[in-house]
C-alpha cells in the first residue's frame, strides 16, 4: 500500500485505505452492489494483474478528469467511480458519466468538478459504502 501511495504521490484517504487493506477491491457482493447511480461492476484492486489493477488503470488513462482523482471502480451504465486524493475535495467520491461526455468543443478550462459529466455521490468512501444496497435478483430478468 505504501509503495503504491509513494508512486501516485498521495496518501489515500483513510476510509478508502482501510477498504483496500480489508477487501482489496474486486466484484462487490450482491448485497453491496447497487449504488445511488447504478449497479457496481467492480472495485479496482492493488494486486490484480489484469486491467482491474489500480496502478495500471490510473497510469493508463491519460484522460482522467484530474490527477486529484483516483479511478477506483465502474458500474454497468458507463459510470467511472473516483476517490478524490488531493485538494480541497479530498476524500469525496465522484462519478463520471462516460455515456454523457462533455460535448465537442466544450471549454477545456472548466474545473473537473464543474463538468456536467461529473457528480459527487458521497463526502467520503465510508459514506459511499453505506449507500450500497442489495441487488434485487428476484426482480431481475
């Protein structure tokens, strides 16, 4: 964990750090899969060797809305989940609606948190985790 934090140049917010140490990302259980914005597919991990790796995903996305954000997961509807790791919004959880990106020719100088495709979903990772609910398997299909 410390080596990853040194490579990204930031200590992770404590609640997200505890989550990684306890769970290390992966597919959420059906009891914790429904988020306020959709159905979570996956949390990225520290150690996974494939594309679900925090370091690989964050180093390989040149279009991250900001280097203040850490890409930590995604849902089924085209939303990326971010934890703010620096700045005045540190610790908050935001989503980027990749299905509704900025229109061509948008003002590129707009701050990431003022973009129409970005939305705050929680003031902390712990609050975000408390919002997760069960997937209604009986009603699916």
